[in-house]
C-alpha cells in the first residue's frame, strides 16, 4: 500500500468563511512540517485528515483510502490534538489503556503495548501518577504515546510543542523524529524552530492557501543572499524597522545588532549572513501580504 | 471492546464524587421515608375503621364525581392529561355557564346553592381526608349521569376526571370488614407481602430517582468537554454506539445497584415478618418490582440527560428535567394509581392489592412507554455524538458564534 497522503483541491468553508482554499499537497513517508501563522487553517486541515471535520470540496486520500471512510482512516491514523488532555482522575497507565481500548486493541495487545509505549515516551516510572498531577511536557508525551500505540501508518500532531520549556521541546522533537522512521508524521506548528530541527519537507499555509511546498533547502534558497546582519545605534532602530524587514534584534546598551532581509545591501556596514528557516518564513509571509 | 469499555466506565463512575453524593442522598431519603411503614395486621371484626376502597356503588360514584365537578367549576381550573401529561384547562365564561347548567340538571340545585353546600361540608369535615358528596336529583339515572359527564368532557377536553374510566375508579369509601379481609387475603396470597412493600418502596424511590440520575448523566456527558478529551476520543476507531452505549449502561448499572441493594435490605425484615405471619413472601420482589417500576424511569431520566447534554453541551437539562419531575409529581390526582404517562408512578400505600391488579396493565403500558423512550433517546444521543464527531456543533457552540 502506498505510504502517502494525497490532498487535491481541498476546500473547507465555515458558512461564508473559507478556511481552506484549493489546497494541493502530497505528503510522503517521514516527517512533514506544516507551517503557518495562527488562523492559517492548519488545524482545519489536520481535523479533515483525522475525520473530525467534513471537507467542503476536493479529494483527500490517506495511504490510498478516501478520508470519507472514517473507520479505516481512524484505524490508520494517530492524532495528537493541540490541547490534548485526559481525565484528571486517571493514572497515566489507565489513561493510555483507556485510549488503547478506544483504538480497538485487545487485552493481550494492550498488556504488552501500554508499558512499551510508556517506556518509549519515558513515562514508565510515572505510570501510577494521576493525569492531573502531570506537567505539560508529560501530558504531551502521553499524547504521543496514545497516538502511536495502535501502530498507525500516519501520525498527525497539532502544535505539539506550544507551551513546553526548551528542554522538553527538544526531547519531544527528537521523539517525533524517532517515530517517523517508518511512518508519515505530519507536524503542524507556527514555531519555525520545530520545523527547522525535524523536517526535510514542508508546506507553508497562509489564509487557507498553500503559499509554499517543497524542501527546507528550497525555502532557504528563496532568501539566499538577502539576509544581512548589522550593528546600528539603538536610536536608529525604529527608522530601520520602518524601511526593512527586521527578523532579529539584540540591543546591548546604546547599540543594536539586527538581522535584516533586503533584496540589496541595505547599508554599508551590513554584511551578508547565512539565512535560516525563520528568515525564509518571514520573507514568505511578508511577500504574501 | 464493548465489555472492556463498560467496565472502565463503571470504574470511572466509582471515582466520581457526584455518584457518592447520589448514593448518600438516595439512601437517606429512602430510609427516612420507609421507616414506620410496618403497621400490618389481619383485620378483625369490630374495628371502627378498615381503611378506604374504591366504590362500585352508582349513587356514591355520581355524588363524588359531581362534588369534584363543583370544586373545579368554583376554581375554573380543570386538571386534565390529554396525552398522559398534566394540563390545566380554564373554561370561558360561556363554557362555565354550560357546566353549571349540567350540574343543575344532575342535582336539581343551582351552582350557588351547591357551592354553599360544599363550603358547609368543608367546615364540618375540617379533618383532612374527608370525601365530599353532592346529592343527585331524585330520579337521575346512571345513564343520564354518564351522558352529562360526556358533555363535560366535550367542554373540558380529553383526559379529565369526568371520563368514565376515571371517575369509576376514583371515588373512595370506607371499607367493610369483609372488604378489608378480602384485601388482606389478596395482599397475603397475590403479593406475598413483600411485593406490596416493594411497591411502596418504588413509590418513594421513584420520586427521588426522577431527579438524581440527571446529575450523574450530565456529569458524564460533560466530562469529555471539561477534561478536553473530546477531540482525541473522536479520533479513535471506537464507534459512537460503543462509546455512548457503554457509558450509558455503565451509569445505569451503577445507579441501579444502590437501588436494588437498598430494596433488598429493606425487604428482608418484611420477608421474615411474612414468614412469622404464615405468609409465603416473595424473596425476589426486591428485583422484580423495582425492575419493572423503577428501571424504566431511571433509564429515561439518564437517557434524556445524556441526550440533551450531548446536544447542547450545557447543564440546561437539569432545569428542564427537574421541572418535568415536579410536574409529574404535582399532576397526580391520587397518590395510589393514576399512572397515565406520568414519569413517576405513584403507589403511596402498603397494600390495595386488588386495585393494583386492576391497574397493572396501565402501569405496564406506562413503563413500556418509558422503556422505549429511553431507547429512542440513547439512539438519538449516538446520532448527536456522531454528528459532533464529524465537525457538527452543539447548540451551545452555535449560540456562542451567533452571539459574536
């Protein structure tokens, strides 16, 4: 069976408001990043892929199965929603076991898989603590465990690192990369750093439309030779911000180190630097406006 | 999957504070109401009072029914149950005049005179429980009376006291020794004492169970939303039927367990008492009587709370269902029988076995109706759940968007 998600001319309307417009996307095995500002339509797309929303128009297939076939799609996908939580009075083990039952797993499967998954997400030692006592990072790890416990071909994670501290965020990103070895992992986020660290292929969604799809290197090439760094007087900062797209500012006393995107060298002391994904994303969003 | 989900749901109920509050309130209510309900003796000749029974005497039926009509005309408030549910009917001035004319035709006296007579009876019988009577016109036949009551029914509408089946089963008179003995024999042989006691238990339990399960249903139906687990559960492969029905049945079983246990514990002294009186008690009455009497009520109350809460994502159903229970209770014309389609089936007496067996079919129809209603509500809840699962919104969410 083909391991890909095919999205063709996907449109989703909420009444008169269009949340997705003619989205075309092919997502293959491995990590795929879906980047976009808040309200771009990322969650809507995720919900359509996980059968939680009906599309208005277009075609979506997951590993060859049309998204309308709810039961089959739910069997082959694992979903970690943006605000994942569980019943506070359940222990970690009970919560995962409960969700495994809902995924159709038998008692014997659960008996071996639940501890295995808890170990994978580093929660085995915490299996008896109540969900209400867990930290945000631990809940997110429980969330990924429930998404992969039934061994789905596709894992869809919506804003998984929002609100996590830097250490938890890195740990979580690494975990996603690990589980993406033989699956499709679709990571939706507005945090550019998550995509940069984990995904080779990405798409950028803005106002319901795909404004970029391709490899990260292709996105970077859009701003190649257009990113500059300069040290200016702090008082000039406002003037520079009005004229150029500033993607980084570090103020030290009366001077400010800034990062600018410009088609040509903005001023003599500015020196060209290597762009990162955030620069490219900002450039793309600016162009979209 | 279903069995495992059911057991896990039962465990969830056991961890819920609302459930323990339910158990405590139920047990306290029942034990406080049922204490002292043990005055049961075989009637002996020479007693001054043997209790009341529904009369079959045409004259007494006519006198009692007309007295009832005088009171309702005086208030211009007629209690009816057009489709089994309470409805107050107020007549126009013209219609009231027509009813007064019917009264005059049946009694030979004007309404003003009859009203004065009724007031005198009230003053004389200041002790509660007195049955009022209005003497009929000399020569009035029962057929003429029936025709007159049909005219009243045409004016008042369906389901009033003046329907033949109602007034002929409602006029009570003091029992004779023979009647009391016949009643006691029926209680001993047909009811085995324990079944009669369980009917009284069901009367009290039915009152509180028309309300308490609402809170358990609402609590379960809103738990997913409160815990923010809706999305993740929606995305799982378990069907809406498996999820909703396992939750419903688990809550139903957990609500029923204290009911049957309390019934068993309260029945046991009566069972042993029956044995000492030489009566073969029914040991299973604690299961069979509440099973027929209370289970359909619990099923309906729980199913409606599931449905409305799932549909609205709010606690509105609490207000709605409490009002329903209250209406059912206040609308009963008698505390013994008058089942109609009332949610709470009343039987506030220990005994009256012969009357019970004459009304048993009506009770079965009532309970069957609520059993089916519960099943329909559960099916609708599954449909609402599946709709929400595919991006449908609850009424509450729609209203919030409209408000914005």
